[in-house]
C-alpha cells in the first residue's frame, strides 16, 4: 500500500487530459444546454412536458458546471483561448464568475477539513465547545447556513448572494464580474417578465437554476459533511489524509454519474485535482488505495444522515447532531 506523497505521485499518469475528449464533452454538453434553454422558451408545450425539459436543462447546467470546475483546476483545456471565453461566459451565466470561484475553491482544496479555516469556500464548521460558547444569534446564523432550505434555495443563498454579492462587496475591483453576473440576471429577469410574462421566466430561469444550484449546493455539502468525515487542527492536518477521509465517494447510478460528470469520485478529485473528470473512474479502478473511501449516496436515508450533522465533537472525533 502507498501513502502520502507517494500515493499522489501514483495518480499523476491519470492527470493527463485527452484533448479531443475534453473538447468533445465540453462542446456536446454546451450544445445540449443551449438546446434545452431554447426548448424551454416554447409555450406551446403542455406544462408537464415543459417542466421535464426545464428540469433536464437544470441537469445540463450541473454537468457543465463540473466541466467548468475542471477547467478552473487546469485539468482540462488549460491555456486554450476559446475554452477560456466559453467558460468565462458560463461562469457569469451560472453566478460563479471565475474571479471568485477559482480563488475560493482553490482555498477550499488547500484547507479542506481544517478546523477554523475550512469554512472559506465551503460550509462553516463549529466544534461543540465553540457552538456552546457562541451567542444565540451566532448559533442561529450557523444553523441557518447549513439548513436544508438554505441549500435547496442555493440559487439565491449560495450563488446570487454568497458567490456574487458578497464577493463584490468584499473586493469590488477584484470581483467586478460578480456585479456583472448580478446585473445580467436581474436585467434578464425584468426583461423576460415584462416581455413574455412570469410563466416564461419560471421555465427558462427559475426551474433550471433552482434545480442546478440546489443539486450543486447539496453535493458540495454532502461531499464534506457526511457520517465518518474527519476534521483536524492545523497542526495535525495532512493533505492526502484530508482528501481520502474528509471527502466522500458518492455512489450513483450511471445517469447521475453522467449528470454530475463524476464529481462523486470526490476523494480522488481532492487527492489530485488535475485529473480530468472522465479519468476519475479509471484512477479508482487502477489504485487499490482509492477503493475504500467513506461512501454516501443520494438515497433519502443518506441525505437525512448528512443533514442531521451539525457540529464537530473532538472527543468522539465525529460530526454529531444537536441532540447528540
């Protein structure tokens, strides 16, 4: 068995992209996304069919977001000017502009599961002691951020307010593209409601974005807040341990693996973020050290098990619910 830097080195052969595959998956997903958006504008469909198309468009946003996320890690299409334009525009469209997404997400990778600093670019983590010592207002805010409804309304809470408005207010010059994303979304919303009515806005904007952002917000939550997750103080923290024991492997069927572009192989992604999403299953099959991760699923019981976890108990070395 291999550990530490030796294990990371073993993943390097899989961190080589296959350029034509990167372009194929990028362009085919982009075409499906554009096609889905176009179909949702047709009011002659019956409401059920239109709802299905709108939901599928949301799934396409999820898939393209993971591909965009791979590009930001320089795993695919790095230094390609056409790709930079495509993904830059998509970042604004999906309310995760490149300036804030890359900075916060890189920080998340470099500090994943560190107590007291893991919450930047991720969900906040309090220890039992810190939660008890916090004021009622601080406790309510902490629990509200991690609440299922906050995650369900990720389009507003995580992306519109958290990713865009908060980043722009913190550093307007650095995150001007966050303001641009907000302006464009508000402008399109006003124009669409005035010109075509709120039904068009519902199917073209609200349902796809609520679906995509809700799924994305939950995946990001459950991949680092699950039964068996480990958190460490800065002194005891190790990158490879955090990757394999503080990032889950989310078992999915073939459909959800496709929709989420293999983001369920999250422990491998955190071990080496330069591995393209389409090579993650290959890496797991080849390296025995990657084949015993902590597993979660999209089953309702596992979703509930993740949501009930609230604070880190250093004595139990586990995330626990408030009743525990």
